C-alpha cells in the first residue's frame, strides 16, 4: 500500500454561491499495490481546471451530460498521466495517457480501456497541451468555429470573441483568423491580457470590459458590424455584442461563464429586447457541445498540432497551482 494525496469535495457553494477554497479538501488515503486484469496504475501529471466544473459542484448539474461531484469523494476532470504498471494489453509502463474523468489524486488505478493513449511527439513533449490547445479546449474552439461560425474566406468578416484571454477564447480568435475572418476583436478583463492577445496572438483590437464601455468600443472597432461572435461569457457583454451583429450573422454559443454562479438554465435566454434583435436580424444561436463531435477528434487534433508546430497557433503560458494569468488553468502534480 502506498499513501497518496487526493482532493475531495468538502462542501457545496450552493447554486447561487461563489465557490471558495474550503469547498475542497486535501486528504491522504492508501492506494492498493495489486491491480487486476485490464487495469493500469497511473501517476498523475496534469489536471485541467475548467468552468463547467462549477456545475458539478451543485447537487444537480442542470445538464444531462455532467454528473455532480459527491461530498467527501474525489473530484475528477480532464487529466493526463503516465502508466507506472499495466495489466491492460494495449498499454505499457511509460505510456502517456489521458482521460476526461481523471481523479484528482497523485496516483490512481484506472480501467485501461477507458484511457486514451497520447503521442508525446504530436506536441513536441509539451504534454500539458493535450489538456489545452491539443485537447478539449482546442477542439472546442476549432469545431465551434467550423460548425457554428459560418466563416467564409474572403468575405471580409469581423469576429468578436468574449473571454478572449481564456483558454478557448485565445485560441478561437487565432483560429477565426486562420479560417478566414479578416478582423478579430477580443474582450477581456485586464489591460495586460488585452495587450498580450493583440501583440502576441494576432487579434486586431481588444476591449477591457472592466474599464471601457463595451458598446461604444465595439461600435468604434467593428465599423461594419459583427459577423461571427464566439461567446464564452454571456450576460451584459454578450447583450452588447449581439446588439451590434449584422443580419444573418452567427453566434458560437461556447459558454456563459458570467452566469455559472447563478441558478439559471443553460443556455440562459437572452433578455427580451436582445432576443427581439436576434430574431429580427436572423442571428443564429445554436447549442454547441464539443463532446458531441468526438468523431472529428483525431483529425482536428492533428490540425491543431500542425498549426502549433508551424507557429500559427500561439498557446498561452500555462498557469500552475491556481496562479491564474491567462490561457489554460492547469494543476501540475508529481513534477
Ligand atoms: N461548449 C463546449 O463544449 C465547451 C467546451 C469547453 C469550454 N466551454 C466554455 O468555454 C468558456 C471558456 O472556457 P475556458 O476553458 O476558456 O475557460 P478559462 O480559461 O477559465 O477562461 C474563462 C475566461 O472568462 C473570463 N471571465 C470569467 N468570469 C467572467 C465574467 N463574469 N464575465 C466576463 N468574463 C469572465 C475570464 O477572464 P477575464 O476576467 O479577463 O474576462 C477568463 O479568461 C466557458 O464558458 C466554458 O464553459 C464550452
Ligand atoms: C487493443 O487495441 C486493438 C486495436 O486498437 C483493439 O482491437 C483491441 O480490442 C484492444 N485490446 C483490448 C484488450 O482492449
Ligand atoms: C473590409 O472591411 C473593412 C472594415 O472592417 C473595410 O474597411 C474594408 O473596406 C472592407 N474591404 C472589402 C474588400 O470589402
Ligand atoms: C455605454 O455607452 C452607450 C452609448 O453611448 C450608453 O447608452 C450606455 O449607457 C453606456 N453604458 C454604460 C455601462 O455606461
Ligand atoms: C436565416 O439564417 C439561416 C441560417 O444562416 C439561413 O439559412 C436563412 O436563409 C436565413 N433566413 C433569411 C430570411 O435570410
């Protein structure tokens, strides 16, 4: 038996509450030495911290595709680790594997057939990319744009991205450009992040929603209106963007992070006046869930890795141990 550390859910913030560190608890437990046929023993390397996890802190997630975390039980999410010992035919010691329901613990015994074997060469050894630009985050940005964005190369389209300094947003702006948008404007909450995505990630302009009037800035920065809106946040920011969208334009309904601490359905309806505008201008706002596109996963990951290698897709510096800066939030264990 070895002693391992794990993170369990200690309490729930409540459907209308802001999560606090005390909602989680670290504890030590023992992990058996013996594994049975089909199992592998893994050492955790990286864990992804994601907005959807807020709904898993509730007793009822309000979504049929996520189950709630249970009190005093280990929490889980996207993770990557290395195989220490295997009794599953298709995996051997040293293999790098990923799983969407990786337990937040230093070591674990998992069912081999559930794990995805990852090729480190695809990401030039930057394994954490498999949780970011070369993982669910990159897939969300790419497939959201491809399936819901209606980007037409040469059509001189303007794209606006909210949550633009986040993991999905910073990629979405760059991919929007690669797919053919001619102007990309991002919205985020600090001047530092605004300047990074303009100077390093090829966005044309940025709006700091905490300091500037979003409607006025959009009017200035998108003189021909908005054709594609990659929406990560919802709320007032999105109301301002939708009001400046063109006829027959498209919202990519990626997420609504500004609403996640509120007890509202997903996706939350637009306020009546904004919904009127949306209908009158025939603006699409369809549900998008990356998990419904897993048949496109392999080819899309190859595309994303190719762009990263070519330097066409810049990947945000990872934040570790919750010191959030920009790009993907990842916890690193065992390093
Ligand atoms: N549809 C899907 O399949 C799918 C898959 C993955 C993710 N998502 C969604 O995509 C969105 C972004 O996820 P991510 O992984 O990129 O998250 P992330 O890296 O944590 O980024 C989230 C960003 O949102 C901004 N933000 C936080 N609270 C906000 C508020 N109240 N108002 C405005 N902005 C706020 C933050 O930056 P600032 O404070 O600087 O604004 C942050 O950069 C989330 O809504 C998530 O649920 C959807
Ligand atoms: C191992 O992988 C092969 C090819 O991907 C597959 O056909 C086979 O079922 C796998 N074996 C097990 C035990 O899952
Ligand atoms: C493209 O749009 C910009 C405004 O975003 C406008 O200034 C420019 O004239 C347009 N170009 C063409 C070729 O339509
Ligand atoms: C932003 O500017 C618009 C147009 O000038 C104005 O109607 C609105 O009240 C302003 N919003 C805020 C929050 O100041
Ligand atoms: C409304 O938008 C949809 C989807 O883009 C399009 O198929 C349809 O032709 C549009 N309707 C009108 C009246 O333009």
